[in-house]
C-alpha cells in the first residue's frame, strides 16, 4: 500500500520535510517512490509547496495520506480540490486555483537580486 507522508530533511534542530509517496513498509527516511512537495514549518507562515497534479494521480490510484500530511493538505485546501477533481472538474482549473491560493496564503516568493 502506498502512503503519502513526510520525509525529514535538514540539520539537527532545523527540520524541513519532503512530502513523498512511499510504500507503507519503508522507513521514514528510507526508500520512496516520488517527491510530491516540500513543507517547512519554521517559516511564518509555514511554507507549503505541493505538486498537486501528481498528488491527485497518487490519491486517485489509492494512496492514503498520513495524519500529518492530511492536516497540511487541509490547510492548503488540497482536499477540497481533490473532491472536486473526483467529481470531474478539470485539473488545469484546479491547479490555477491552487496557484492563486498559494499567493493569498502569503507564501514567500523567491526573488533574485543581482
């Protein structure tokens, strides 16, 4: 069974997490199938970057999110959009809505200064 869960990365005392699709039996920081996003709880507000089209793919094929990932998905609004995806709404429209929601949420925007 495939689970969508967090994989810890970062230095000691400075955790950052990857959202990954992994086999249920594999260890927390062990083997995984695909990276689906990044979660950084240390920023204010927490940085959440998700590849929603891939998450829809995995969930459509039976992957179950862990409890902590489910909370992250709810805060990002992904679970509502996934329900609409199951009812037949187009992926492109949902991804555009997700991009707008990310901007509203106040996610830090990377800018390059020369």
